[in-house]
C-alpha cells in the first residue's frame, strides 16, 4: 500500500508510531463512511440559496474550527459567495472579548452586522462551545438561517441549526479533518451550480 513507505521512515526505536498513521487513517475512513451525504446536499442547497439571494454568509469557529472557518471563507468566496469570518478581525475580537466577554463575541457581531435572511454557519468540534451556542441563538432571534459543521454528535448547537452536518466522533483531530473535507465537498458543489 502507499502507506508502507511512510511507515518505513518511522525510527525503529519507536515501533508504536507505526500503528498510529494506519489507525488514524482507518478511523477517518470509517467516519467518512458514516457521514450522511444527504446532509451535505442539503447544506450545499442552503449555501446556493444564500448566493442566489445575495445574502451574507457569516462563519464562526474556535481553535482548529476557526482555522476551518478561514478555510471555508476562502473556498466559498472563490465560488462567488459573499462570506465573512466573524473572528478574523483580531482588533475587534479582543475589544469585544475585553469589553464584554468572549462567549458573547459572535452574538455581538451578529447584532451589529447580521441581517434577516443572512446565514450563520458555525464550525465546532464539540458542538457545545458557549460562544457558538450563544451566536446561534442570537442568529435565530435576528432571522438568520443557521447551519453547522458539528462534531461530538452535534452537541447543544445541533438543536439550533436548521441544517447541520454532524460527525459522531469526539476526538478533535478526526472531526476537524472531516470538516475540512466537507468544506471541499461543499465548495465543489457550489462551483458546479
């Protein structure tokens, strides 16, 4: 297999590492097979509608999911969407976090910049980060459509998302990797429509 040459590069005094790449890839493949591709098609339809209606897509994530949010913004812009990463402005983020609190940063942004019919897409490995759940609740009150790329079975965010793609795993690495793959799938679907 293609993995065998890579495993030969693992130092001989670290035999346990030889199992790590194969196990990790096997878990990723299992997770990929567990994804409901109907959820991906439904999310793509939501994004296509946002593009057709010329509404703004606001994207929010923390940590590795924040990196995926930036990644999504890049690809979705290339597909012709109006899209903004809520936490990309470090000055605004630190001011909002300092003056209020980090848990309210996303919801404060939406109160100032979100418009009815816009879309909020959250990306969360746990699905239960307080700032994610708070932003979703605010978005719904403001009349935004809500969507999520979620891990850990969806967490608390799942109930606040009108459309969600849920990865059942609880380990952040595989969840974030699958979210990245889903972003590429969605971007591909957006480009073709």
